[in-house]
């Protein structure tokens, strides 16, 4: 029995001295690599995983000028409202781009829903709800819903920096 205990202790010491620390090191490297890849800001999982949203403008985490367009690009058949830094944007101040032949329409007119362009954009200008973006961090909230079911509203929020 003593011989079996010696062999068992030798195999335990091999694991505890070599294999255990090696496995811990591989795990730590994997976690660090995962964080490094996820912090590249190349894609936003909330957009990539949502078939309704084609893009957010400006992109989350980006730097833009204070007069830059702010908005959301949705698949056709959806409507949206925007709130910038807590200020609701009136529908008549949102440009809705629906198709290439008739790119600009008021949000209050019916559009051509046959195309895939369905972009809701707001440009800060003097005399509007938000005359210019704040210097520094700005946050947008977009509420969107299918035209076929206006009660089915969803919200997405994102932030960016204005220079």
C-alpha cells in the first residue's frame, strides 16, 4: 500500500506543480484576450443582434461635431421617436429618409415603405429642440415600433462624444 500512496503523491505533485498552474495561466490569458477583443468598439451587440436596427447615428462611443446628425436607421415598416439628452424631439423636426427617389419627407407624411431605407435623423440647429449637442458626452434614446402594431414599442439608448 505504501507504494501506491507514493505513486499517487507523485501524480498529484505533477498536477499541482505543472498542469494546475498551466491551466490557470491559459484561463487568465483567455479572459484578457476576450476583454481586448470586446473593447474594440467595432460592433454594438445591441444592434448586431437586433434585426430591426440597421445602424445608430452617430455610432456608440464615437466622437462627432456638435452639429452632427443624430438618429436611427431601421428596417422598413417601422417608426421612431428620438430623445437627445433628455429632450424629446418633435416629430416635425425629424427628417425621415425613406427611399432614394424621394429621400426627404416630414415624419408626419406617409412614405414609401417598399425600400429598405428608413432612417430617422435629427440635425441640431438654432431654433430647434436641441440647438447643438453638448460638448462632451451626449446620450440618445430611440423608441421604435412596427407600423402594424404601434403598441409594441422598444427602446435603445446609446452615447457618444461631441467636440
